[in-house]
């Protein structure tokens, strides 16, 4: 079974500083994908960044980077130069092939990030 | 990116009534749609997976007779909460994968969600 663990229910960061949100995963699959989503209070799920299990380089998207350590099964999200608008819930998710062949996502419990002015 | 819409965004209903939530893919063909439920301060929990033209596959613990899913076309899936009760109050989110022309869309694109309140 696939499992995603986010151990930080809440995090605070000062505006303009960097913050790391932790994510570890457990799977016996060799091929999988890791995602990070942002969910503001409005509820929409905003895709941030993706890392494939065979990607050798860490993914980066603007101020977001993914610190992928495959041997440790971790996929931490790093947000640089935090902005007040970054305050939101952040979810780590893993994509896997279900028994029904659908490409499903399993989500972690989330981390509520608050950026302080 | 591909766009998914949901309607309504908010709905309040009386206990015992049925509520239908629509999920549409606006610019691609959604061959697979997913329905999630999210309680306050919690994560998204997958309820069911539906492929166009087929019966939905429900996750363990989800009552298929209570949460009716129809995916009759490549752009529309509906979730009907039958005989809703206060404990069904939640945030319901759909997502979709599929194709756009000859391009396969593997990533799940999410709708904006529907907040259901059952009085």
C-alpha cells in the first residue's frame, strides 16, 4: 500500500525567508510520481511541482523546488523568498497505478503554512 | 493547463434531500474522473474513480448507493448524494485525466470544489 506522511501540521515562516515542508512516502513500486499542491482557504487545489521517480535532477518551478532523496523516500518542498500569499495548506501526493489500472493519487495529511509579515 | 469546473460551488440542503454535483472538463476529454471528499482541516480522501461509460469503482467504506456517480460523457461526471444527512456535510472535489487531441493528460486537474452543508 502507498502511504504519504507529512509530519508538520503547521509551520510559520517570516516573509522573504525560505521554508521547507517535509514529506516522506512509502511504496514498493519502482515507478511513481510525487506532487505538491497548494490549497488556499478558497479550497481550490493548485498544482505546484512534480517529481518522477526516475528523474535524476530535483524539480524546480520558480520559487518552488523539490528536494528529492529517493533512498530516504523523501520529497520535501522548499519555498524560497516566502510571500504573504503563500499562506495556505500544502499537500504532498503520490501517484501510483491502482489495481484497476487508474493512475490514482494518495495525499498526505497536509501542512498549514503561515507567512508572517 | 486543462480546466475543470464544478457546479454548484456551494449548496445548502435539508436533511433527507438529494443533491447533485456536476464536474466538467472544459477543454479536454476526461476519460477518467475522480471524486474526493475533504472534511475541515483534513486531507483529501478518494471516494471513487470513474471511467467514461463504465461503472465507478468505489473506495472501501464508501456507500455506492448513497453516493451515485455517473460518467456518461467525456466531459461530464456527476455525483449525487442521496438522502443527505448532516454528517455528509463536506467539501467535495473532482479531478480529471484524459486526452486533448492526440496528447495524453496524465496529471489530475482539479475542479474548484463544492461545499455541501446539510441542515
